[in-house]
C-alpha cells in the first residue's frame, strides 16, 4: 500500500498526528547530541570572582581577569591554570623583576667561573702564598732602586747647596746654571718621592687582592680536600689547617 492509499485508509488527521509525535521525540535527542558534541569539543573555564561566586564559561571569564582561572577538559580535569591579566604597570614591574633575577643569575654564574679559574691557578695555599711573596718582592726591588736614586739626588743637592752658600749674601750673583741645577735636583727628588709613594700604594693593592683571593679560596680548598679524602681517613691523612 502506498502512502497515498495509506493516508486515505487512516485519514489525513491521523497521519499528521503520527508525524508530529515522531518529530517531538526526535528533536530532544538531536539537541542533546549536538550539545554533548559541542561540550566535548571545547574547554570549560571556571573561577571564583571577587564576590565569591563560582563562574563557568566556554571562554575566558572577563569578571576574573584579576585572578586565576582554571581551564578544564570536557571530563572536568584541570587542563591549565590561567594567571590574572596584568596591567601595564604590573607588567613593567614583573619585567623589571625578571631582569633583576637574570642579572643575579648571570652574576652567580660569572662568580662560579672566576672561582674555578682562581682554584685552577692556585690549587694549594702554598702556591698562593708564593705568588704573593713574589709580587711583593718585585715591588721591594723597585723601591730599593728608587731609594738609591733618592740618596744620590740628595747628595747632589747637598753639593749644589754648598756652592750656593757662597752667594747667600747676594743671591743675585749666583750663576743661573747653578740655580737651574738646584731646581732640577729638587724636581727629580719630588718625582722620586711620588714614584715611591705609588709603589707603596701598589704594595697595599697587591696585599688587598691576595687577601680577598685567600678569603674566596679558603672554602674552595676545603671542599676540594674533602672531595678527595674519605670521611673515615685517619687523622694523619687529613689536610693541615689552611693558613697563609
């Protein structure tokens, strides 16, 4: 029986009622399937806003821009945590903090490099002490040469002044050459005095540098010794106290 004959047998109104009941049953099922597929395809955002309300959305929640939001999988598990949206000032402060942290990390890294290089140069306190003594001995030799030169200049000046005493009654009669020689000797003595003062300052700088190195090297020497000596080693095998 075709549809036309069936309509005629059942009646037009009865057919329309059956079709309507079928559509009403199919519509909820289709909507449910569409909603479920949409939820499964996307993420869910949730947060607690400033008023203590729990908000949920399928996109980042504007009311929670100033606080953390959770991105959930369709199953409800946490997929990611989204931090608060920062203002330009807050971003600037955060960037400044990151730069400070990076600078501190670079400083520590450079400090470790210097420590390794220093320990490689002076693996023992004896080598460090020997190098200090050699540097100071070189300064002492230079100072001795300067002291001898000062002594020579003082003798020359004494002779020149003795000659100048002959003209003490009338300085205008003193030869220009003699006056010039006295001035030259005086300038040479002043230059040697300055040079000697510079060498004394250099000796102080050398001692200060070696003192600072010794302070840095002391824990490094100790750690190096502990790394090579077993903890149960006899007392005679332990390294002597570090002194300089």
